[in-house]
C-alpha cells in the first residue's frame, strides 16, 4: 500500500504501517498504554504501536504531556527497536482553534502519531474538518482521525466522514472506534463486510485503516480478514476492565492470535 498523504510522515511510521511496501503481512498490534511503566511493558510484550491514552478520562482520554515525554525518554533505550508511539488529544469537540492547539501540543512531546476524534456530524463535521485542515495546513504532523462508530448512523455516514478527513485534513490514517465502551464492541455495531468497505475506502485514498472499540481476542480473525492495517486493544489486555492493569498473559494471547491471523485470506470488500 503506497500512501500519498499531504503531510510528511516519520520514517518509522512508513515502515511499520507498510506505507511504501506490499500489503498482506497481517494486522499490526496497537496497545493502549497510560504511562511509562505500561509503555515499556507493552513494548517488551510485542506491541507494534503504543497508544498513549488514559482510559479513566474517556474514549480518547489524554495522557499528561509530561508523562508522554517521560514515556518516550524511557523507550529511547530500545533504539531502533522502539515501537511507534501515538497519543490521543482527549475527547475534544471538533472546534478548530482549540483542537489544533491540542494537536500541536501533543505533537511537540515527540510522539510519532497524533489521534483526534471526530465528535461531530453532518454540516458541523464538514465545517469543523475543513477549518481544522486550514489551521494545520503548514504543520508536518502525522494525524489519525478517530471516528466513533456508535455515535454515527452506519457505514454511509462513516465513509463520508472518513473521506472528508482525507480531503480536508490530510490525515495519514483513520480508525473506527467506539465512544461508549460499555455499550458493545465494534463488531457488534458493524458487519464484517461494512468494516471491509471502510478499510477499502482508506486504502483507495492511500491511507491506512485501523479498527478498535472494546475488541476481544475472538474478534481478531474476522477483523484481520477485512484487510485492516492495525487492530487496537485495551480492555482485552487488562486484568479487569480497561482501567485496570495490563495482564501479560492476556497480552501474549492477543499478540499470538494476531500473528496467526496473518495467514487468513482477506474478505471481499
């Protein structure tokens, strides 16, 4: 998959997400972590991407910038083996001035990818994405737009928002997630063929596509078959709920299942 995004992308992101290579190597493993300790543990346990996110502060709860910098400093000891690191900006409304400021501040910590939520619909979403794109026009930030599937009215609206994010904000990728983690998982909201359409739309635009949202280990095979570039996990990696500590055994089970799923044929989009 060759990405032709407008924004400059860090070299390790191009490599990890196979933006300049051939697809078919299976989904990457994105693990949400909340601090230095969890980041180092997740890296040792085989995560491909570490997503700095505080589950107690919402679907895209932001980790404090000082903690982000500390996590990156700790991970620097891994050298070339450091996983890619993304960070969320919080459950912020799609208001260009404040959201752009939060994106810049998060990028300034040194993370590779900055994720923001599209918490708007219809004309409000269109105007917000257009204004955000203008505000960040000269910024070399690898952006990922996160679409909350449980707040949208189906695959048609999801695809429209994704295409607007491509056109207006030059995002490097898009992710489908859920805002209300207790109300069901992503595969309970959308059929596999619909998720495959989302992935195909991102690839057609030269972007990568990720799937998340209360995912469990048993979701891996059908979601991998959509052609998604990465799958994101938090609750499935924890001892209890998503705010609990990481469980190494659960982590390894997800990692091994993802690796095994690389041989599953892709579903028809």
